[in-house]
């Protein structure tokens, strides 16, 4: 098993594109090393992307934020300005695993692990985050909701890596929130996860919204109908009910030990409403 | 393929070792450097028995490859006591009987030290959340949490 730690995006792409056997990108390693240990993967080549400065930086980008794919949960939490601008994205990333896992786990890894229950992904989708990919043909931008196609299946082409995520500038009166349901208070995999990002005008009416729903389908969903259900409202009782119904209607979950289809669908409605209320409170205070 | 030649610092001392790609930092610490204080519990990042500091960051050494740590600083349980003088947390764990079998203890101590360096006056909730990635099947956690809380109080400068 070969290990390489290139210092440039081009170097990483060349290694991955030239690989003849199975090749894996190593960021935080909190999924990859577990999968290697369990003999689920046996890569011939591991490309560690943490020595590439672009993957490790959080920078302001024309009023928005660019977050490197290999930035850890702990680093996101410690970044006060990013946390103020995108509290939902940061709180979602911070729900992944323990303190120890937070010291290593990354946004890029959470997305590229390809789990429908990934915590940071619904929040990134709600935030309208765009992933910047680099590959043998150059760079391209892909909305986060288009990166994952299904469990462990990504839209990335051979040799392509996620370099960073771009979060656009925040309009006034705008905020996000992420909630997940697990059977305990910490250290578990989402039964349902939901990110809501919204903007309100001076009168408190919602003018824009995005809703990302996780663990209720084969991929994390962008639920346009849920956003439509609250745009133009002040999130009164009727709008909340429409939101819950739209979130539930989007669910195509599986039955497993963490929750039944019926339970997941019900919880998706409740959590979406609660996350929207938190985002609304934050938006009014922003 | 040839083994990786890695130079790093462990508890302040320069070390060099050879390792295969698939060897974890925990494998290297225990089997190559013979620092067996860090324990192997689950090998999947769930139990925290292998907790170490990597460049000042608390991590599970079972989730780090040995070949990743070139040029980096690692702190393990072996560096916690200074000679015969136990770290206050080690003393606190003894006084509170915050251990039985002892397998989880090095991980708890390394993790608790990391917490107190960042948060000298943690609430009980903060202690419990911070240590959620360290599993103990003997104590029921209360004695561990009390040990950390009391040691934190004792370590704070008196007003």
C-alpha cells in the first residue's frame, strides 16, 4: 500500500488519475482508517491531501467564505467569525463523533464518505454551498447536493478531488440551523438530520429559504417544496404545518435498527419545523 | 514497497521509526516505540483508549497513520507525570478511585488534560460532552467526572 502526501492540488490529481488499482483520498481518516481496518477497502494508493495548503484554509472570499476540504470540525468551531456567519454549518460539522474525531474529521471527508446520514451535508446543502473540484480536466464547481448520488456513490470523476467549499455572502436578516435526531445525546449516527437556511425582510417575512434533509433517502435531499412552503410567510402556524408536510412528503427512508420508515418520516417533519424556527430566530437577531 | 522512514517528536524527545503504510500511530507507539500506555480498545475511534495529542490536538491514535506524523509533535500518557511527580489529574483519579481495570484510564487522562488546558473551569456538562468519546465499562463515569471537576478546581489559581 503506497502512501503519498503531495503539496499541490495538481500533484494529488496526477497521483489519483494515474492510479491503476483502488486509490483513496485521506483527509481526517476517521472513515477511511475504520473501513481499512474492517477490510471494507484495501487501497493500493492513499493520497493524503492535508499538506495542500488550499485544503486546510478558511478564508473570506468576496464577502463569503471558502472552507478547505480538509479543515477539521475543531477548527471550524474555533473560527468565531465563520461560526457567526454560518452557525448551522458549524454546528452540523461539530456533531460528527467525539472530541477526538472532531480533531481529525473534515467537511470534505464527511461528504465524500458518501453516507446519506452525514451530519454536515444537509447543512451545507441548505447553505447553498458549492464544492470546488479539481481533476485531470481542470476545476469545476458543483453544488453540494449534486456531489452525492447514492450511498457511497459520488459524482466525482476518476482523479477528481474536492478541494474546498464556497459559502456565498450572507444577505441581511439571514441565518441557518441544523438539528438531528439520535436516540442519545451524543456520538451516534443521525436517524434524521435537517439543515434550514433562510432570509427574512424587515417585516419578518421569509424571502428565501433552503432545506436539506439527511438520513431519509438514498442521498441527502434538497427539498425545494419545503422551502416553497415557508417563503412569503412569517412562519406562522399554517406555514409550519405546510413545512412539516412538505418535509415528510420528500422522505424515502429505509427501516433499520435506528428507526422505522414511519418514525423517520414523522421526525423529519418535526425537526424541519424546529430547525426553521431556530434559523428564523437567528435571522431576526442577525 | 519500502517502509516509511518517519521522524517526529514524542513527549518532547526526537524519535525516528520505520513503518508500513497501514500501521497506525497506535501500532507504532506500542509495537515499535514500546510506549504501551496508550491502549487499543476498539481500533475504530469509538472508545478513546488510544487518545494522544497530535500537534496540540486530541485525537485517537488508532485513526492516524504512522506515516502521517513526520515532523509532528505527539504527546502520550507517558509524558504526563514528571519523573515521580504525578500530574494533578493522575493524583485526582487515584484519590477519587476513578478507575477499576485501568484500560481506559490513560485515554481519559490525556483527554481530561486537553480539556483543562483549554477550559480551566468546565461545567459538569462540558466535562461529560468532552469525554463522550472515552468509554469506561467499570466506573459508571461519575467518579471520573468528579475527579476531573475537583482537579480542575484544585489547579485553578486561588483568588
